[in-house]
C-alpha cells in the first residue's frame, strides 16, 4: 500500500498545471460550502436564540384557548395556577422538575400612548426583570438607563418607540389599556431605560414594565399570560417536556398547553427544513467540482494506458491499479478540500466581525430575525466542508479508476 | 471558417468530456431558471395582489401623508376638489378611479380589542378599481351611508364574529376625542392578500368621514389604468400637473419594501449563478488544458506549418463556446421542463410555511406558480456562453505560446 501511495503521489506532480486546476475546483467548492454553512448557521442560530428569548422559551406553557388567539392578547385565558395551587406554587414546583433551570412569567397585553396626532399602539410586557436579564440579552441591548424594578410604575422601551411618542428617558408617559374586566383605563409611568436593538420587536413594538405593576393595573391576581421554562441546552428541551406535561396532567392543568420551542413557531420549522435542503445543495456543488477531477483522471488513464499495461504485465493486480488511481484522486481531494476549508474559514472569520445588512429586505416580514447576519466561524463548518469534499471526490474517482483497472494488459501495451 | 470547422471536429474528439463539462454549465442554467422562475411567479402574484386589493395602479395623496401613511394619520388629508378630479380624468389610459380613507380602528367584540385598519370606500365606485367583491365568501358589500362593514373571514373567526353581528369600532377623531361605530357585519371575504384578511375592515366612506368628523376629506385617490406598465410614467406625468403638496404614486412606490426584497432576492440568485458558473469556468479551464496537453504535438506541428498564435487561441475559444452552447441548450431544455413540471401542480404556500399564517414578506397565499420570462432565458444562455469563452482564453494562450519545437518533442 505504501508503494502505491508513493506512485500516486509522484504521478500527481507529473503534470502540475492539470493537477492544480483540479485542486482549485475542489478548493473553490469547499470554500463556498464552508462559507454558506457559516452564513446559514449565523442566521439560524441567531434566529433560534431570538425566538427562544422573546417568544417561545425552551418550553412554553400557555392556555390552550390562548394559543388560538395569541394575536388578540386576551387576558381571559391566563396561566393562573392549578386546581389547588397558585401560580407562585406552580412556578416553584416546575422549577423543582429535573432539568428546568428557570421559570419565567410574562404578562402580555395591548397598550397605547396618545400623542398630539395619533394613538401609538404598543405591546406591553409585564416581566420579572431579574429573570429577563438573566435569560435574554436585554442587558446588552439596554443603551440608556436601567431595567424596570419590581413594584414601581416604570417602563423601558425601544429607541424608535420613544421617538414615535416623542419622549426620552427620565420623562413620564401616560398609557391607556383595557383591563381584564374590559374597562378602559390609563396610568402614568416613568421611562427609566431605553433599548436600542436591530430587532423591530424590541425597538419599536414592545414596552417592558414590572409584572406586579401590570397585574395591579389590569386587576389580575397572581396570573400571567405565559410561563417560559428554560433548560441548560436547547437541544435537550424535548427530553424534559414529558415531565412538565406529566406534572400539569397530575395537578389538573389539562387546560394548559406545554410546547417545546421547535413547535412554537412555524418559522423555526421552515428553517429546519431549509437546513436539510441546503445540505443537499452542498453535496451537489461538490459533485459538480468532482466532474473536473473525473475529467482529469480520465485523461490521465488514457495517457498512461501503456504504463498501466506494463504494470499489470509485471504483476500489479487490477484491484491495485484501481487503488492507485483512487489514491491519486483522493490526494487531489485532500489538498483541495484542505485549501478550501481554510479559505472558507478565513472568510467566515473575517465576516463574523463585519456581517451582512439585510434590514431593507426584512422590513415587512413578520418574523423575529436580526436583520444584520453575522456568519459564524466554527471549526465544525470547516470540518464538514473538508469531509464532504474528500469523500465525494474520492467516491467519484472510482469511475475513471475502474476503467483503468479493466484494461487488458496485452491490449493496453499495444496502444500507442 | 477553417478554424471554426476544426474547433467543431475537436469538440467531437472527446464526446464524453465535452458532455460532462457542458453538464456543469447546464446545471448552473437549470438552477438559475428554476429560482428565477419561482421568484418571477411570486413577484407577479404579489404585485397583482397589491394592485388589485391594496394600492391600485396609481394613488394621489399628500406627500406628507404618504411618508407617514403606515401610521394611519388623520392629518394631511386631501379635500376632494373638481380641479384635481378633472386632472385625474384627463389622464390617458384611465379606466376608473375612486376615493379611499384609511384610519386606525380598535375592533372590539365586548371581550377583547384588536387594532386594525379601517378603510372607508365609495361603494359605487370602488368595484371598478379593486377586486374585493370577487373574494366575498359570504354576504355582500357594505352600502353607502350605512354603518355596514365587511372584514376578513379569518379576522371574524379570531374575534368570534359572525355574519349579522355588530362589531364595535373604536376610533379617534383628529381633535382627540374617542368615537365608536357600531358596524353591522354584512360580508366576509377571503382574499389572496393575507394582511388584508387579517387586519382590514371596510366601511362606507361617508359614514367613516362623518364619525371621524373630518367632513368630506379622504386620504387618497386610487386610479386604475388600462395597463399597469403605464402607471410609472403616468405617475410622473400626473405629479407634474398636481398642485401644492399633492403627489402621484405608482403601485411600485406603494410596494417599496417588496421591491427592495425582490432586488435582494435577485442578487442572491445572481450570486448562486455566479458560484456555479465559476465552477463551470474552472471546468472549462481544465478541459481546455487537457485538450491542449493531448494535442501538444498537433499544435506544435500546426504552428510549425505557419498557423498564428492568435488562430490557435481562436480555435480553443470556439471550442469553449461550443461547450457553452451545448450546456446552455441542455440547461434551457432541463429548466423549461422543470418549470413545466412545477407548474403542473404549483406549490401550496401553506405547505411552505408549515400551515402557519406567517407571510414572509410576500403578500400572497394559496398556490404559487412559476413565471416565464423569455428575457431571462436569453440572459442566462448568453452569460453561460460568455463565461465559457472567457474561461478558455488564458489556458488557450498558455497552449498557443508553446515553442513549436518543444511542443513537438512534448514527451
């Protein structure tokens, strides 16, 4: 075998130009794959995180009726404890379950601020500040002031929303809302913080206030519109779901729906499908690149027909001849894939800091997605590109190698 | 002609290699044609939805209103006047026009409240501009002077409304007092424009004007022309003769973010095409080098017999062009076949979005079909051939520059 490797390696340098072109083709394909994966991963990972942070949690518990009418932000289908347990007890019970790290209540309702010209609609979230800061990236997005404190009439909102209502941090704002008993009321809050985010949801739609303040104003008891559970690793969320469902069932919580984050949004499901589709596209790209290698190998086989005839006449088995050509093909694949993986890695490394700005295209789309996409730089992508490059090219090298192996020594020798 | 014939013969020497290399180009073209066709189909449907249900071909509005139109303000409205209407009527190619008023509504069903967009329409004239009536699934259009309303079937379901129910619409007049309209639901619609189904309520214009206390003001005129391609020029023409802050906007201006998105998608398609064609170019380079290596003695001999370096390069370029043309023809045949198969059934938007109601920026729903555009076929074909020829230049030069003596003694 070592002998064969030696010949294959030497053969590769017999015509450098032709070898380099074949290597280049593979390198280019692998580079594109590494880059595309980095970009897609940057987009998807970020989007998953955003959905988990601001929509679904790792596991989300809501009322089944509420799930149908989430858009209404109704206060009639709240999570308000179990048969003989209050919400607080339910929360601490859930936290005791294996794997659950945090239980985060959110109380969402519609509110509006009246300005000179119009009524600015917004989405109010009653939140537990400490938990939100620990779970989401709000702390990083908070550009001015601080997060709201429990029990106070304070709000935090996005830059663009502040702009719309002509207010700034430190000023007061009067918001109107409909309480749980359908009465129309207003309350005045102090703006204590400003969020600057690329995410339209945070920047121009949502206003945060302490959850206890929100309950008091809406005449709600110990209630929230949803409970988010977090676990250590998002990919294991599904494993902890049965325990949560079991707990709800045993304590008379049939009206609740517990959902893992992947099922929480059709957009996440779409992304998962597209991830699979992209993997096929990668495969296809490498296949195209390996056509170049096949072409080169076919010519090499033709060129060396006499040589092959001689070698087989001297006792090299046809299996070994096949190995020889496959080795030559895979040597090209190795060098090309390595160069491509490194090249793609460098591009990703560079672009991870720069990012692509898609904000113009994402303006009207109703999904949670950071409009600036930063490709991720991961060894995993480079490894993936490298492996797929080597494997596919080596496999396709079998086609010309078989042709070489099938040659009859006498016939081959006679060929001019 | 001699060179041309030689190139053709050379192409024939390694039929399999020619075919395989052409295949890479064919795939590039196939993928381009498919994505482009799908995009085209979606664009076409999106624009016709917007035109037929939301923006018409042309809109006349105050320019200050236009910039803030998504906030549904009640300032900078237009006072309809004979003068403006005469100018509109004088527009060539005009089929019909109507008046509309968009305003913010909080829809209330007694339990919950939902912010939606109210649209005041002139029932007698709206049908000539918009196709809303076509998509009524139950009931009828609202009558003028009445407080009858129609809304999307989906919205009604969400709010637990049925035909004949009364929906309370909470509105705010320009002088900041709240007012309500008890709208009787006389019709439900289900259009292919998702956001219309989910958040628009239509009512007679006169009723809306009266309750909003804005006399006979409207937010914009909507015009329908004979042909939507005329709208862009017509908008520019109309804008010149309109006085004051009034301006005319075509359907393209109305769908600005959609247009940007299409452009981004277009760039993405181009990038994919460029990537595959780069691969194809490497393939062509490889093929030319392989042919040159094989024919080294031949080339040396031809040079020795007096063939110019330029002529050798030409021969290789024609050969590459041949590969490009074969690839292009295969690609276009496969692409057309692909589109044809795709259009037999179309793709259900609901399947694409996992049954969800999210619209990914495209104002369309239902089944999408791909579009055809002759121009894009020609473009991609020419592009493919061009890349092939371009890629062949350097390796051909390399081969042609070989010293004839050394080339003959190649081995």
